C-alpha cells in the first residue's frame, strides 16, 4: 500500500514547510529576538497613534490658531510692573534714583520722582525718558502731598505703588544730639512716611491692588552706635509698616518694608567698613543698585501674598553674634 500523504488545508502551510512563519520570524525564516519583535510592534502602534494625533491637530488647527491670536500681544514681552503708576520719594539720588530706574526698566506706565533736590531730580527724570516725571515734594509738607496726589488723580488716573524712601541721617551720641536735630530726623523719616501713606491711601485703595514699599534700614531691627535719632526713626517706620498692613489689607493695599545694610553712599555710616564685619559674606559693590530689585519685587504682583513683611538685607549681620576667630578654624580638614 502506498504511504499516506499529509493533509494540507487550502491557504495554510504545514509547520516547517516553505512559506510557513512562526510568530516573530522574519522572511528568511530566522526567528527574530523577542525584544526586537516587541520594538517592532511598538513602533507600528506609535506610527498609527502619530497619524491619528496629526489628523486631530489638523482638524483643530483653525480653532487653535484663533485662540493663540486672541492672546498674542502686539508688543514686546511686558515687564514685572507693566501698566503700574508709581511714586518714589527721595528719588533724585541714591537708593531712590536706582529704584526709579528699575521701575522704568520693568515697564511701569509712569514713574513719578519726588524730591526737594530739583537740580538733581529734573535731569534724572529727563534721562529716563517719557515714562518718568519729576515733582518737587517736601515729604514733611501736607500741602505738597495733597498737590502731588491731586495731580496723580487728574493726570495719571490713580496710583498703584508708593515708595517711601526719603530719609536723612544724623551721626551723634545721645548726649551730643540736640533736641532740634532729633526732631528733624523724626519729621523726615517718620512724619514724612505717615503723611505720604495717609495722602496716597485713597488712590491706592481705588487701585484695588496697591502696594506701599517702605525703605527702612538694618537700624530698623537693631541699634547701632551714634544713630540714636536715625534708629528711633527707622524702628518707628517698621511699626508704621505693620499697622498700615493690617489696616489696609482688606482694601487691597499691601505694605512691606525693605531693611538694607547700605543705601545712599552719602548716608552710609562712614566709620564701618567690610573689615569691621569679617564674619559676613564680602560684597565690595554693595549699594543702592542691590536694593532696587527688592523694591521691584514688593511693587510687583509677585509679592501679592506679602503684607507686613520685613526683608532684611544685611548679609546675616543680625543673625546672631559672630566671634572674631582665626580663619583656620573654618577651613575644611
């Protein structure tokens, strides 16, 4: 009897016969590694998903283009103070001048430089361009404040930021400080802040997002030899900051204080140098330009959660007592 032939189904190949492929086997008949097979399947799926995603984006492109166009600004990227109106006292020189420059650079709509030094303030405002304007303002004069706020309301439509920076310094021991000199320091450094805050509050409340930035000092948090009048005034400013903050937060007005180690070079204590504070991080370039960014922060919407905050910029001077120890004790073994 002849041998039986294997049964073959139409369109199917017997295992091992030519044309039969096992799962994952290439056309040559060699079996591909399992990892390669999985990568191939994943690539096929990725291509299919990519095609579908492209089709969906193509269908949505008109809507996406319209939405982007609606949010696209025709001008360059805005600054941190875009559209804000600010008034800076003591702005003719020193810290106030640096703050005014920073405000203009950050896109403020109007920066009003207020001072009694017209000879310095007018050319500075002119150099800052059309955004800046100078006004003569004695911070101890209630009439000057009324005139300044009336002009702001009429000419600028309001006020968003007030920087109380104007201050004077007196170096003398308590027993050598005359009462008239003591009173002069308090009038400028304390009464000036009070009058300015009082006069500007209606405009700042109307803004709905007003900010008062008080420029204190490290003498706002601890005493320093020869600064009885100045330290008393800066402690008072710190107290005014706290009360202003808790009274006006409900009206959308914040009040914070910056307490720098150094501000106007003409005011910085001349007898204290870096060599007298060996434990502090060296900063030979410390000055008004290092303080301005803090004022920008408190003036901007970035600090909307800050109210009654005191930012001490003293390189750690008030962190505690620093002993004058030999350098080798701080060297790594």
